[in-house]
């Protein structure tokens, strides 16, 4: 067994942006996953739940080392969910968006980067004329499915594979009509299902920005964090280490 290295271990601050509810299975899973990260991987996260309404404030996410836009849509505040994704994107803060977080991260990118200010989410505004996020042809609530992962992507690096089976609990996804414009502005679609529909997206020039329509927090029995959640935690700890001038997790042995 290698001898421990004497380093200053940073405790990273994680913002869990979402409207916490005991009725949302993902929310009840997250505390146990954070405990497992600390015990199994020595990735210690100081997590704070930030309701979407509170996330609207300009300084709501100041000082956090990672932002996880968690499932549970429709959110009480679409603006707060959008603000969380925008803050992470613009400030280089490690970001994970799962399920509704995936959908709102794409909505933020479309509005804030692509100039598509009029696009909407069908769950929030079903009467909208310009829907970026639309009902899926077949609901994925309670389903599992294969995801094909793009070689060389952050997603592949994190998962260590080009094919994975993941759990879903959603009924909305990206409209194919917007694939080209989002891609042209720098968004990378790094995972698709067997029909070619987008299931993962990332920002290649960002330290860590990953969004998944599936829910990695629902994988397994909750005692072994999904590789995507572990990767977010590692990125958060590295972000904290950089701020404090201590040794990043990625160099520890």
C-alpha cells in the first residue's frame, strides 16, 4: 500500500440548485452519494441546497466550487435554473446538469450564446411558438437505455467507455431542429441513444461542464457514486485547491 502524501486537502463547496423535495428520488439519493464520495474516494464536498428562486440573486452562487443543477422540474423559477447554468458557464465553475438540469443548461446556452432569446421549454410554456425543449416521442420515466458516447469527449474520459446503460426519469428532450445551431456555437453533443437522439452535452473549452438527460444519481443502490458524479466532485475539489493554492486532487497519490 502506498504511503500517504502530506497535502492540504481542500473541502469544496457544492451548490445543489433545485427545489428540494422528499418526493423526488434523486434528491433523497444525493446525501448518501456525498457521504460515499467522502468515505470511498476522499472527495469531501460541503453541499448547500439552493432553491431555484434564491438562485436568481446575482451573488447566490458566489464562492462555490461546483454547481449541480439537479432534477425536479418544472422548477419554481426557470430564471433561477437558467442563472445557475449561466454562472457556471461564464465563470468557469465545474457544472453538472441532470435531467431538468440538462434541459435548462441547453436553454441557457441557446439564449445566452446562440442569441435565441425567444426559445422556450415545453414543460414551462407549452403554448410557446419556438420550443427548444419538447416532449419526447416516448416518455423515459422509469426507463433504462443505451447511450453511445463520442470518442475523445469529456464524457468518454469520465465514463471510461463508449457505451453505457443509464436510467431516466424524464419526458422532455432537445428538439432536433436546434442541433446545428447549438453545435455551431460550440456545444458538443457527446452522447446519443440508439436512435441518435441527444442524451449528453458538454462545453469543450470549459474546465468541467457536462449535462445529461439521464440521471446518474439513480445508478445502482446509491452506495457507489456514478463516475459522472465522482468526476464532478473531483473537479470541485480541484477548483477549491486552485483557489487555496493547495495540491489538486488529480495529482494526489
